[in-house]
C-alpha cells in the first residue's frame, strides 16, 4: 500500500534532487543575466538591475501561473486531439526520459500493484490482470514534447475517466497526481483527467507497453505535452493539494496543455 | 492624424512656434517601442527554445539567447507573448479605427516599389517629408505587420494545437507551423536589421519615433 511511511523517504529524495537541480538552473540563469548586457539596454528598458534575478524569476513564475489559468480557460473538455492513420505512426517512436535508455526501470508484472490514494472511495491496489479486464480504448495521437519535436504513436488502455469512476474518485477535486517507478512525478487538472482521450495506457502499437515507453503503465494525456504523460506509473492520488511535478518544480509550466 | 487622441492637439497648442506637425501620434510611439521590447524578448527566448530541438543543423549561440535554459526561455516567451499580442491588437485597432493605415499606406504599387528601390540604391530617395512613407517603406512596414500576425498565429498553433484545430489545419499541421514560425522569425529579424540600418542612415526618423516630430 501507498502509506505515508513508505511515501516520505521517496518524496524527500525527489525534493533534494529537485533542490539541487533548481540550484543548477539558477546558476545558468545568473549566467544569462550577465549575458543580458549584450542585448544592449534591455535591462535598462525593463528597469531591472542585473542583480535582480530573483525578482525577475518571481515575476516570470507568476506569469506562468497566470498562463495555467489561461490554458484551463482555453481547454475545451469535449474537444478531441487530432487522430491519425496507422501509416502515420512515427517509427521508431523516440525514447525520451530524464535518464538514458539503459536506466529504464525493470518492473516485474506479478509484483506490480497500482496504488490509489487521496479523495477516492476505493483505495484497493490494482494488479495488471485487473486493469486489463477493464474496458479498453485505443488512439493514434500526436505526442508533443515541450522541446518542440513531436511523434505520432498508438496507445491502448483504460479510459481514465472510467478508471476514476471505478475507484470512486471525487471528480470535484482539483488535481490528479502520479508517482512513478523511476521517481518521476507529475500532476494534471481534473478536467484533463476526465477528457475522453486520457488513457491509463497498457499497450503501445498493439503490443504490451514496452519498458522504454513506460511498462507496465503510462498515463497518456493527448491534450498535454510529453512531460505531463508519466511512464511507469505506480501510484495515483486524487487531491486538492497542489502536487507539482518533477519538471514543473524546476520552472516548467504546470498546465502544459497542447 | 489621430484627432481622437488628446495629446496631439495639446502638443500643437503648446508649441505653435515650432510649426512642425506631429509625425507619429503618442499611441503609435508607445505601441512601437513596446512592440520592439516584446520582439527582442520573443526572439531571444525563441532562439533558446529552438536550441532544445533544432529544425536545422545549427543552434543559436547561448550568448544571444534568453532564459539560460529551456524552461527559462519558455517562461520569457510565454510572458512576452502577452505584451506582443495585446500591444499588437491595440496597434491594429487604433490604426484601423483612425484610418491611419489607409492614409499611410495608400497608394502602394509594385511599380512604385521598384522605382523607389532603384532610387534608394542610387542614393536619390527623398526623405523630404517624414510624414510620407516612400513606397519601399510602405511595403516593408505592411509586410512586417503581416509577418507579426503570422508569427502570433503560428505561435498559437504551437502553444495550443489541440485547442485551435482550424488554425492548425490552415498552418498545415503542427510540424509545418514550426517551420512557418521559424521562417517568419527570420523575416522579422531581417526586417529589424534593415530597419535599424536605415534609422542609422536617417537619424531624424529615430527622433520622430521618440519625440513625435
């Protein structure tokens, strides 16, 4: 079970890593601010002194939160992401993670349990056969990375709205958070979680989800950027407390819609 | 001239002795400089974003990119986009409502552009009346406005391709919107290069854009 005693060390580890990474990010931002001088007078125009990087950062993250609101407003819960033909699938589909392909976590099918916590009626963990027995859907959609590249893939699995209903989730809650086997974590808004194309993906391109694409379980959100599509998902929580995310906590926009 | 803006007649009353009419009303100067600021931030941060996944076999040197890393570049880009968009909207609305577009850019002909371009290269292009754009200026300024609209629209497709399906289809899909966004950035940078060069050659045009006359 996903109880607090087990959860705490994992979360702390992630926090420490994030702190270290954001420190690194801060240094490169400082470097940028020194470089800003080469843009000639820009700092004068904005009225910010070069040492004010903390204020600039604060202002930018405030705008990023504003952009979350703007994206939630633009998001149409019924509008479907474009779907594609099988011939349009990108082959080979790119591997992408915050680590190299040989570091992909190894998950043993029989040992796997999907944990469910938070504002849900049924907190029982799910085995893979149980998930495979639920109604399944399939989609061929475009995966868009925050870096700009995109790739078309074919995902199959349980419609996430269906799963949320089965666990008796409080769908008036704000967030759905995901914890992964590789210590990745992210969260999405409830409206996107309930979107008809959001899947608890168990298959890729008609096969059991391969390790490099997130075995045994990936959350496919066709209306969001790649970093909002967690792989190797081991725990799902429905919550009103902002869960943040691995990249989001380092400065990436939280909503990450497409 | 935009009579609806109170600053214009006021300034004329204040300085009747100068007898120099306002070339650029205050709203135009404000939108011009806000746009310039937004464009510098958008281009610098855009190059940072480009570097995360280059479309071609090169990256922009980090000295001329904004944001330090991808997330920083994105934060700058998606902050300055509001300035570019809202300021651009104000510019278009005021130009349209006041009829300034028509007065400034009509007439414009291909023959006129060719004639004025030839004259410019022979150093014979007159700047006697700074209120009047020559044919090359008219074409360049109109094209850069269209280019900025194209940048915003293709950017909208990149930012929210699912939410703007019609726009995405018009751009030929997500991937071609990336190229369109890049090429219209190139056009904009090319324009800025020539624009700044011309300002250096005709410094009083800079004074007109700052002081209004």
